[in-house]
């Protein structure tokens, strides 16, 4: 696990020597961006159309922001880059293709996108369109996802994987998809599902394609470790698997069993866990072939990680392998295992949703205000009637040096707590309390300055700068747009999208506009550590300051909630043209206030009627005039039509 500490790298670089390369290093953009994002000579973040490919074009995010403003849209905005999505699909398939050729693998690869990773229609539609040349399929884990999939998936060579709980309607729809020519697999997650599939198959006279999901004993590290192992929620154990085989034999339908599936987790940081799981699955696959099952497909599930922090390690928010290594290792393991029994190489299927769409989306927002850490002048000499504890606190401040900062820190905490107790019991005044707190923060600031001179930092003082950090109030909702940051501590790359040729000399935590103490981000990526603050620039009067949160394309959009009734943001899809310009391909307006109110069962028309009646009553009681009522009703209706986020 990474150590949490304050990022102090900018302290060593003088203002006049700050360059964009310093910003690249500070924010690690070269490490986590996969070549899709960089910093221009003007100090602005740019989007590169094709990652590390030579045939790419760059567009400044500030130029896109300018276009958004000119079109009358407000922050926050979720940007989607279709070029990145196409590039990621291409990269995945071409990497497997290269590994297959290099290793002499006799099978092929077919990717599948799990709709649950980002169910938005535009996302799924573009994946099916861009993926058609590779027969890139879809995975549906619910009836609604299946209905979307069979409408959008036009390629009958692509795999349609049906996971999750399946009722009769679900099974019938999937069987009809099979009859229409789709390569649609029922993946049995629970033993009871087989009977329903066989009954509906017989009733509709449609022969099913069956897969089985197994519980592999391998457990991967990271947030989603419970996806694997003997006690994982979904999948069959070995006894249940053989029972499925026996039932199919009894029905003379063992030829319908053609796919083996497992899922180790959503973000697997360690390649060793991937190899172990593939090896185990291959042995099960081998056993099914020897039992007489037709087989032909090996679905390794998801797990291809995204290197969110750019550290290239087995940390939760990273991965210690490249895409090329991932593909090669999988193929080598399958070949070395199945070749022992001369079993034909299966079609390899992976459900790499996170790696497909994470880079695709960027959340942009503006900073509304800042609460700076400030200390005020303190009296060199206190009045004679000042309580002794406050006098002691001032003595601590005057005595601080490099050698005694741990002792001074302990004394300051003790005296501060004593003064607070005295205040609660009425033994010190409000002004005395204010003086003591100002002295205390002078002590903390002085200790923080001295800590930098130490070779070894005591654990209690590690990260003390965090207590002095600014709070930047930002125009977004963590709960709506970044739920994994709040719920499971997922780290995402965050940085200013402009002014990166200037030194970011402030340390800040980010607060959203919800009135909730959890509505904040106070953990940030760092190549070697988890930083408690983000390096930012001081705000300039009358100039917006923009930040971007990157790699948010997976899971964040549909997991968000309506905390404080803050809804979906504006969405803009961008295509980068060959001349280095950009086009707005699609714009989706974010939720209005009346949209959000209707989601939580308010009757908007009834609200307007009730408010109008209240306004009319206010006229009768003499609070307002009829003209006032007209203006008030206009403001109320305008508010209903307005964006749920802060509007300038």
C-alpha cells in the first residue's frame, strides 16, 4: 500500500525556472495519459487524437472550453473524445493480433464490451460502430442491457454474452436473438438457471449456446478482490459445474456447452494474478473438453487495469504490466496448458470495459471560490490577566527550532485542547479563544516550515502541510460525477488544464458544491505516493480557473446519485479533425432543476401552481404588489429551467 504524504516536489524549483516539463513531472501526465493528453508550450492541456501513434493531431482543452462557452453552455461539462474510444478498441485488438501471430496461436481474439461499465446510448453505439471491423461484441447483465444490445449490435460475428440473473423474458429474448443469427451465449451463473434455459429452448424450438461461469480459487488484489475466490457471489463450483455437464449429457445437449467464463475483478493490478487465473481456467476448460463438451470459447472476463496514477506498479490504482505483456501472457499460458493434451486453441474473449472507455471522458469544471489558510498578527506580549495556559502556548511559539519541533507540536496540541475546555466552562473569553487559536496556527505553520529541514520526519508530523492547505470550492458534485472517489477511494488524475507554464504554488483540497462534508477530494495521485493535496495556482481576479478530472469514462456516469438534487452535467462529444481542429459531434444538455425534481416524484406543474397561489396570497396580505408577483414568478420558472449547477 502506498504511503500517504504531501507532494513537496515544487518547493525545490524557483519561480523563474518553472517550465511545462516541471508541470509534466508534477502531475505525471506522461505516465498515466497513454499519450492521449499532454501539455502545450502555452501551458495548456491538449488532447491527442491517437495516443502514442505518430499520426495524431492535438487540440487544446482551453480551446474546447472557449467553444463550449461561446455556444452558451456552462460548467461542469463532461467531454467525450470519440477518437480515443476508437483508438482504444483498435489498440486492444491489434495487440492481441500481434501476440497471436508472434506466439503461433491457432485461435482468434474477440473483444466484448460490458454495458454496465457505461450504459449511455452514445457510448455503446459508438463501441459497436468502431468495433465492427474487429467483431467487437457486447456483454449484457440484465434484461434492459440485453434489449439495448440486440438493438445496437449489428455484427452477427460478434459475441453477445448474457450474464447475470435471467428470467423467462430475458431467456426468450436471447433465444430469439440466436434465431436471428446472433452469436448469443447464455452464461450460467447459478445452477438453477440451466433448467429454465432448457425449458424455454424446447418451448421455442431454438437450440441454445451455453456457457458456464466458474469460481476460480485465484483472488486478485485491489478494490474488487471479492469477484474471485471460492466465496465469490457468482459462478459455479466444480461440483455444480459437473452437474451441469451431466444434465446436458442426459438431454443429449452437451454440444451446446461451448464457452467457459470467469471474472477475477474489474481492476487487476498484478499480472501474476492474471496468469494464475488463466492457468486455472485452462485446466477446467481442458476437463470440459475431456468430458465431451464441444467448447471453443474461453471468456476471461474483465480485469485489464487502467494505470490511473502512472506508477506502473501493483498499487490499486495502477498496473505492473503493459497491454502487450497482458496479451502475450494470456496466450502463452493457454498454449502451454492446452497443448499438453493437444486441445484446439479456443477463441479468446475478454470483457475489458474499463480499459476501453476510461480514457474516453474528461470532467471539466471551474473553481468558484477559495478558502485560504491565513494567520493574523499575534501580540508579542499578552495582557497580565491572560490565562496561564494561553501564555504557555505563546511561549511554545517563541521557542520553536529544528531540534524541538516534535516537543513543541505535542505541547501545542495539549495547550490548545486545554484552552478549548476552559472556554466550554466559561473560564476564558471569546477573544482569548480567538487569540489562542491564532497562536496555535502560527505554531503549526512554523513547525511545517521547519519539518522541511529534517532528514527524518516523525510520523506525527508527516503531512502536516495538509492542515494548512487551501480549500478550492469547485463547480461539480463528487456524488454525481465521481462516485468511486467518494465510495471506495478510487484515485483519478486531476490537474489544472491551463496556466501550466506558471508555478502552481498553492496546495489545496477540492470541495464540491454539495453541502456534505464527504463532498471533497483530498487524496491525489502521485507517482511514488498518495498525495494529500493538489498543487494549484492562485486564483486571478475576473479570470476563470479550470480543472480537469481525467480517465472517468468507466462506471462514473451511471453510478452517480442525485445528492442535493445535482443532476447530470452537460455532455459534449468531440471529434478531432485531420487539420488539428475539432468538431462538436453531439451535445447533451445536463439536467435542469425541473428534470431533477421530476426524478424524485415532484409534480412540477403542481409546484408552479402552489407557488403562484402563495404569491397571490402575499399580494392579499400586502407583502408584494402584482408587479412583484410577475417578476417573482418569472424568476421561479427561470430557476426551474436552469442548470442544477452554479451558473455565472
